[in-house]
C-alpha cells in the first residue's frame, strides 16, 4: 500500500483554504507565531571531525589458540565475549590442581577428626601429651596446605576465565589483529575496539575567539544533512598552534546519529550572546525595496519594516517596531496587503 504524505496534503489544504477565502472576498486565512526574545550570538561555521573518545587495543592475558573472534563491525556490549582461546593443557592442569585440593582436604579432615579423638583420650590418660601436640602441629600444617591448594586452583581458574576475552565497555570492533587458529601469547594484540556513545568533536578555533571558549559551554554542531546537535566543550588546549594560530577545542557529544570519522561543522560563537527579538524565517517577506513582516493587530495585517541579523536554527534576529509576544504571520503572508482583514487558524 502506498504511504500517504500527510505533511504535503496539509500544506496543499492550507493553500486551498487561503485562496478560497481571498476569492470570495473574505478575510485572508493566516497562520501565526509569536515574536520571541531570546539569547543569540553571531556564529562562524568551522569544519571539524567526529572522533571516538576511546579506542582500545585489546590484548590477551593468557596463552592459547584463537577458536572464535568477533567480526569487524560487530557491536559488543560490556562483558560480552570478544574472542575465545583454547589451551590444550588447561584441562590437565585444572584436573591436577583440583585433585591436589581434594587430597589436602582429605588430610585436613583426617587430622581434624584425629584431634577430636585424642582430646577425648587425653582425659583418660590413654595417650600422651606429645601425641596430642604432634597432632596439633600436623593439623595446622594440613590446614595451610589446604588453603594453598585452594588458592592455586582459584588463581588457575582465573587464568582459564581469561581464555574468554570480554569487552571492557559497549563498543564496536574496528579491526581484527589476529585470526582463528592462530596461537597467541600473553600480551598479544588481537582486536581494535572503539567505545560507542562516547564521541567528541575536535575543532580548531581561531585564537581571536578565545573569549568564547569556556569549559561546559554549549555550542551547536551541524551535520551534513543540516541537523543541529548540541555539544558541550569538554576540554581545550590553552595555546595557539600552527601557522593559522588556532586553539584545539574538544566537544562531547552522545548523539546516536553521529559516527566516528564523520565531517561536521561547528557553529562557533564569535561574540558573547545577547538578547534579541527573533521570528521564524517564514515570517520574512523579501522584496527588492527591503524586508518586512506582517503582525496581526485587531484582526488586520500590520506591515512592519525590519532589518535582519543573526540566525539560529529556524529563528532569525529582527530589528523594527515589534515587541515580544506580537503575533507575526508565517503562512499566507506572500499575497497580503497592509491593513487587510485576516483570520488566524491553528
């Protein structure tokens, strides 16, 4: 089934409504927004690049043969397996250490029960004190032997667990540095891994704008499809470098729509923000002799000559005889005349 373009239908319907009223001599139908008073600053677009904040080279912590490794481009959650190693000797060593723990536990259990038996006999003068003291010494030694055997087993189990190499954070596999079937040693690099959802934009800002560079300040990022994203200054280098005398500024972003390596524009404020009157761009009527807008006063159009200034998103600064909260016409203004009757629709 073909999808209906509801936005297109709405616009056509509005145009038909505007024209119908005009044809029959009624008031012109218009759509309005309010004049806003906002903080705005002039900006300069500066090309920049999105980068991953953390790219880690994942190394092995144990010797073994790779039997499985995550594909390039795979998204891996923190704690999930990036690669699996196999060690043919690991099970034999594990069996040996497990047997040692069992043997130490058996010796400990025997000497513990023997200690109870000797204590019951010593009161009846059926055994000597020297026999009891020897048992105590052997019992303490067996206890230490058992603890050491368990510690060696636990250490080795930890080593075996490291045969499964796990992701240190949510990320994406950038590169495989080893292949299945390859024998790797402790410390060998096997995967290049990039953290996702922790990106930054690096931009070189001319030193003349240094007063606008402040940690925590919010700047705007413009993507290739003109989407605007907010980003905060996380760090900058307090020095002008290179022939262009620029300052390296880094901005933190968390947008899922940005990819590492993507080119963007940073809208760098060139002056401090100031309070201005602003209207949607659609409110402007541009003619050869100037620019004006229509406000609504007593259900009539009121032509106001304006001058434009800074822009931010869909809003543009204007100066003229307008006040905050005035109703400004943004639809139906192209064919209007001054002092014409108008009807406002939502």
